[in-house]
């Protein structure tokens, strides 16, 4: 197996930049693209013709502004490419198929057993992917899988939680699924997938942002100066095991007072207020550590108590940053609802088509 490389990096970067502009808005003109990318209109013509040949861009009519030839407009062809995103948890797989702009075309969900052996798990993921592949007709680029960590997204391996009875620990989920489907596959943390998807939905807003995800556990992902942060072991943002209370609730990792343990303990006693306080502490610590201007909250557990949670987090930030009038941090609720992670995993696959670095790995020798 080898990483799926871009076709031609230099040309690819320009093509990707044009696609990126086209993805976000209204039909664009050659001159508009030239101005946005700071290249000549002649260069844009070449790029547009390459993208046109690949079916990614098409003409979208023309406009007249004064005398002379009308200006031709171009737009992205959303249906030209597709990607599948799967959100794997311990109890279910939620899957979507998305078009080139990240729009969800179809979604499916199946329940799975907590202790499902790896071969059966791969079977379940592949079956759902095949079902989703029936929808839409653009070229299918691959399958992205987002799941709770620790995940080694570079090697495509689920490293496993600190639980001794974890049937999936150490499984090379990416290569097994790739073998099963014969399609490029990417494996990543649920929170990272979520943040990629969310930054597609809110272009330009999340260049310095943290996404805090509360599902069955607690995690976070970071985007700083416009780039996703992975870290030395692909584990950046694992806030679930940072201590928020000395001598607190025991955590499966062996320590006490981890954010995740405290959060889950509060939810178990239906203390939504306390759970929100734990989250607020996590968010404030993150903001202090990495200097972001937006924090996105997402995940099923947050949606259930979103009013309490948003209020607690906003209050904690206001209180915690009071002394620094120039620091403004906006707290947002994710825009993608239950599709958040699956759609994000599909966007991660699609980013390969936009010339961005991904850990998508395709079939092939070497
Ligand atoms: Zn812990």
C-alpha cells in the first residue's frame, strides 16, 4: 500500500485552489479567480480547462457588464466526486455519502455489538459503505472512518483504550477495510474528522479553533493558523485524560479526576449542570493553552444538554478571560448535528482532491 499521491503537485495546487474558491460560493469568473489566486487570467484558463476535462468544473452561463464580450462564469460540479464517511462508536456505525462540496447525499446507521470481533467489525463497516455507495453517481474517492481514540491516523491503526477487554486494540482497521473494499481508506480521530467537516461548513471562520466533542467520551481537535494539528503521536487534543480535579473520580487510565471520568460521572447522576461545568473547565484550559478565537461544541451528549452546556461554557470563558479585554472567544454549536463525524470523515477524504495533506491510503504496490 502507498499513500494516494496527488497527480501532479504543482498543477495540482493551482487546481485545488480554484476548486476551493468555487466550492464556497457563487459562480466565479476567470478574472475573479485570477484576482483571488494572484495569477494571470491566462493561467486560470489553463487550470479551468484541466478541471473541466476532469469534470470538476463547468460553465455556468455568462454576465454582461457594459460593452464588450460577456463574462463567462464557472461553477464546481458537486456530483462529480463522492466520498463515504463512517462514524464508528462502540454501539453503532453512522455513515454518510457526500458530494464534492461535502454535502450529505444519504445517511445510514446500524447498531453493532460492543465486543464485535475485528473481522465482523470490518464486515459491518464494508457492508454499510457498499450500501452508501449505491447513492449518487460521481467517482467514489474513498472511505473515511472517524472513531474515538487513541487512533494512529498515520499508520491507520486503532491503538486502543486503556480497557483490558478491548477487542479492537491494535487492529489495523485502515488496511483491513482497504483490503475488503479495494478503495482508498483513511482512519482518524472522531474529533479531528468533526473539525475538518465543521471548517468546510464555516469557511474562513475556524482557522484558529478548537472543537470539543462529547460522545461516549470526551475529546478535542485543534486547527491553528489554518492547519489541523496532529502532534508527534497523532494524539493532539486528547483532553479527556487531562486532570480537572485532583483526587477526583477514578478513571480507567489509572489516574483520578480526568475530565472524561468527571464528565461521565456527572452524567450518570443526571447532573447536567456539573457535566457542563467540567466541559467549561476543559474549554477554558484549551483556550488558555492554544489561543483560539472560536470553540465549536459537538457530539450526541452535548446536543442532549446543549442549552445548559453552551451557557456554562460561555460563562466560564467570560469569567476566565475577564482580565484580558482583547481576548474574544466565540462558542458555537456544531452545524452538522448527528452527521458531524461521518460527514467530517468524508470531507477528509475529499480534501485529497483539493490537494490538501491527508492520510488517505489507496490500494497499490509498495
Ligand atoms: Zn484518565
